């Protein structure tokens, strides 16, 4: 949907292919930068991933409002910064990836991503955001694989003020 949204560069269809970047801005009358996405059919997902190039306009923080098939509304805040004391690198060179964890797998019919902070911009609302791809992730680990929680072949080797553990 393009309500309240201006496409400054690229095509909205490219948000889901990752083929090229799309630069979006709030429409003149809009109070915030929101990207509304209505799905043709309810789609099961547990996470939403937003990929931006590591440049000015990269999505840093905001809120995802998710409407489920049964009409439930989930509001999930997201932020790209790592927790205090944690240092991480991007899983894709030159890209900034924000993952929004919905906390469970749910059938979703609409997602509205409201961006509150982007790289290189200050002020009350972002002037623009650049996005390479938006993905809806269902399973990181397939439900078809049975969990084996039993630790096997555990061996411990004592060292100087340390212990080395090896297991299957």
C-alpha cells in the first residue's frame, strides 16, 4: 500500500525481492514514516527481517504493528543496536539487518512498519529510509525435525584454572 508513503527511488515491488534498494519517505501530510503491507492471503511467520544498505537512511528502530488472521493486533518495538556489552557484526557485508521477533508463529494478514530512527538523521521523524528487502520468516528450524536434547559422548579435560568440554 502507498497510503501516507512516498516512493522517492525504486519500486515498492523490489522491497520483497532484494534486487535493488527502495527509498521511501512519509507523504507530506503524514505524521510518521510508515510502510503498510497487506498480504493477499494470511501468511504464517514468526519474524520479520528488514535489510538496508549500511548508509544514511538505514532503518535503525521503530515499531511493527502486526494484524493476525483472527484480528489480534501485536505491537513489537525493534532496534538494531546490540544489548549492552555485546559486540556483533552484520551477517551480510555492507548491510544493516533488523530482525523483529513476533514471539511465536502467527498467521498475519497485515504488517505496518513504522520507522522512528534511521542512520544519519536526527529530528522527530525520519525524512526518508532506504530498504533493500523485507522478509517474512516462518521457521528457522523446521518442525519436521525432532529435537534431541540428550547430550552424548561428554568428556571433560582439566586444565590450569579451566575445563575443556567436548560433546556430540
